[in-house]
């Protein structure tokens, strides 16, 4: 039997997506369910099981040789468990064992969603061809992952590169993680909007107070909106520069809703990088928007499944 495909699962707080993916990263079959995020753990797992059952109903399923999971975090890949912040019914939940059972005993690879998007960007997106890269998702939270020496670097538990909780302001605001002045506390979408509102920005008559609305105001020249994005850009730049100095990345890729803000974010970010990334070996660091779209989580989970197999080199991941 040819097992030239992998099954991929992208598990988030609002949606569970699944796909059968080939070695070129093409999606050949899809399934999805809403995440019953407020229900108990087994009810959430039943939704995952329904997605797997939908995929297994495809005639292509018999070609699947492994399952890759990209999950909202924290995850613990070494233990095979997940504890997503937005799914309270799952705490140290044995997701890998449950998915293995639901998938007929196929091998299962688990990574965090930030690492999954990094895998997708390295395979098909803006980090393609870069052996040392940081990829970030800047949206409701700030996550990320690393490619080092040409390979995905998930770390022992699957969370390496979680740049959102690097502190860039030692005495800054308390962060829900317990530390202070984290990148996420300054640069996430809700924090960009919060800071703009606190400093006197007022939304348009439609009442939209999202970071996208702040970005639109910044593009129109609203100085408070501009300043809120500049502050976020400085936090991101400091975190990126620290990462580059530690592990010598040459590109940082930014995705997520805030990453779509365009020059309102990227212009001050490039400027701030010149202030923080100062040593000779990080001065050529570039920062660019992500290229993969809404399927990035699935494609990255597929990449993890392909990498977890002995013939991963065939996939070129
Ligand atoms: Zn934090």
C-alpha cells in the first residue's frame, strides 16, 4: 500500500480543520467542525473524531501514513498532551493517544500552532529557502516558531520560538502569563487597540475598535493610532533582534491579522530593527509579511507529519 499522503489537523479555539495532504503540500480532501470550546474535554475530542471520520470516509484515506497536529497551545509534544488556553476542558489532555486511536493507529506528530505556521512558511511561504528564520503570528496573541540549520526547530515540547512571551519591558505591564512587559502584552491586536483607546483614539461611527480599525486610522494619519502601531513595532523589533542575536536568523516573517496591517506596521518595524539589531551579524536581517494563507496551520501540520517519518527527506521539508 502506498502511504504517500498525510492527514493534518489544525486545532484552534473556534475551529477544528482537517485535511489529507500530499508531499507537495497540496490539500486533496478537507473536513472541519466548530470547536465546542466551552464543553468538557471528551466533547471537544468528539468533534476532532468527527473530522477524522470525515477524512477517513475519503477513498484517499488508505494512502495516509501519518497524522500531523498543529494545536493551540501550550502543547507538550514530549508527553503528547495539550492544554490550549481557549479550550478549558483540555488540560494535559492526551490528544496524541486519542488521535492515534481515532486514526486507526497511525503515527501522530504534535506541534504548537506557531510552529505549524513556521513549518508552512518554510515549506511554501516567505521563509522558503532560508535556513535560519523566525516566523511569527501576530493576532489575538503573539506566537512563533524557528527554523534553524535548515530544519524546523520545535524544541522538546513543541513550543520553541514562542516570542510573544519574551519580555521587552522589564518593568512593564503584567502579562497574563505571569511575567511583565512581554511582546504580546504590547504588540498583540487587542493591546494595540487598547493602547490607542487609552490614549484618546476614537473609533469610526461603526464602533469598530479592532486593531484593523486602528490600522485604518493610522493609514489616514491619526497620530494616536500611528503611535500605537509604532509602539507595537518597537516591541516586535526588540524581540526579533534578541532572537537574531541569539541564534542568527536572517529573516523574520510576520503573519496573523496584525501582520496584514502593511506599512503602518512594517515601516516603523524596519526602522526600530536598525536600533535594536545592531551587531554586524544581524544587520542584514530582513522582516517581511507571511505568504501562506488560511491553510497555513494545516500545511504546517502536514509538514510535521512528513518530517516525523524516516522518508521525510523525500518531501524536502
Ligand atoms: Zn507573557
